[in-house]
């Protein structure tokens, strides 16, 4: 039982609570962008895939033994970078007319930089 209380203490500390809040907010921003920007059946499929990412993050950490905290840091950085680069409209990432490769590269670079900054500030 002592191990459980230490685990609970770790995830209720200030910086980690802020990370979880930022992760949830970033996830909701991307969800809102998918809901607002995609038409018809594509919307349902993309929203379902995005909803499944929450469970996939936990399962990935359980199966591969990689830390949940590191996975949440990477996901948070990716969601916020996606919201910033696409202006809250994730479908722009793959739009052929608006320079998708440039936007994709900027998203990857910004997500990697944000993940490093978040990781270094927490650990």
C-alpha cells in the first residue's frame, strides 16, 4: 500500500499536475479542431481514432515498460504543436495546396523541441 501512496504523491505534485492539465487541454483542442474541420464520415473516423489515443498511451506504457510520464510529455508536446502549427485546424496538416510538407516539418520540429523543454523542466 505504501507504493501506491508514493505513486499518488508523484502525480499530484504541482508540475506534474500542470502537465496533466496541459495534456488534457491540448487533447481537447485537437478534438475540437477535428470535430469542427472535417466533414461527414471522415470526422467520425478521426474523432474515434483521437479518442482511442488516451487508452493507447496507457496501454503502450504498460506493454512496453516505457514510462507513462515520458509518453504524456511527448503526447502533450505533439498536441500543442499541432494546435499551434495548424491554427487549431488539424486537417491543414495534410492539405496539399498549403504546403503540407513544410507544415509537417515545422510540427515535428516544434513537437520535439517542446518535448525536450517539458522533459528538462520536470525531471
